[in-house]
C-alpha cells in the first residue's frame, strides 16, 4: 500500500514539475503537441474535464479597447479566453452610445453568433455605424 502511495505521489510531483514552463503567450500549443501535464495527461484528462464542468468554467473577457479608425468611426476590439474545455457558443450585441449616454438607433445592433474553442483565446471586432458614437454597451446570451 505504501509503495502505491509513493508511486502516486511521485507521479503528481512529476506532473506539476512540467507546469512551471514559461511560454510565449502568442504561441498556443494544442493537445497532443505540447508536453503532458497533470491536466492534459490521457489518464487525468477526464477528471479535469469533469472539474471544468462542475466549476462552471466559461468565457472571460480579458480586454476591451475602443479606438477611432481612419474614417472617424469607433472600433471595438474585445479579447477573451474560454476557460472551459468545451466549445462555448454564444450571442453578443453591441449598442453604441452617444455623448449623453443614449443608444444610437441603427440596424446593426442585432444579436450576432460566435463561438470560442475550448481552452483558447478569441477576439471580437465591431465598428460603430455612426461617428456620433463615443461609448458602447455589449450584452451576451447563450446561443440556443
């Protein structure tokens, strides 16, 4: 019994030893390409997937940047990351606001579909329909 415990402890230590690797964040190595770690190992992967579901992992927005393009229209760039192992499909709608905080009525404020692969970054880019836009409001909902 003690031998089995020692072997399991040694395996866990080895798995965590590979977790300290520094990698350029601009490069994404997919499953089956990078070295195994405790989460990507073929034996422990089902546990990691189950934990991901139980923990309710999903979409995180990491950064939203607005800037004016050459035509004077606002551009919204949203960068996010899907923390789940599953593909997350969702809808988003951007409403553009004027200087008074009122919604600029236009035909482009509709629900758009998008998806994010599991454990991967994603990006959304939206351009305001009119130059009067100075801010935005973005809503998301489940893609059904």
